[in-house]
């Protein structure tokens, strides 16, 4: 298994354990587990479990590894959570309504 796929599976296992412990006391069936990988560094995976967790990701070599994907689940409070992300030369860029946004930093350009 490639490093990106292992990282994705690790992230998924963290999400499963953190999402709602009481909901996961019984095993949940895996409804979908599709994976592809090519000889040029491209890969994709698509996972869905019976408890509503969905995780997808794809990546390719593009002057370094470029990826995109996301996941969905329901929080213990019953709130739907959806996160999407892009990873490229600009770093990890997640998006989602649940992610807090920092206030803008006060910035003034100096005369230098």
C-alpha cells in the first residue's frame, strides 16, 4: 500500500474513533471500498460504511504529490459534517462549515 493511501486510512481511523464513540460500539458494515493506483503515482479511494461515514481521495504526481478529497459523517450531536480538501504546492487547504476561521490579522505595511 502506498504512503498516501496509508495516510488516508490513518485519517479515516482517527475520524471513526473520534466521531461518536457510542455509535460505534457495534461493528458497522463496509458498504464501499474502491481503490485504484497506477504506476505513475496516481491513486484514488472511495470508502463508505454503514454508519454514514464517507471518505474519498485522489492524487497524482504534479511537481510533487497533489491530492483532493474529503469526508462526511454525522457528529454525536446529530450535525452533518462535511470537509473537503486540496493538497498541492500551496499546502493542505481544508474547507468546511465546521472549520473555524481565524479573524484577519491587523497588518500595516512598514516603509522598508
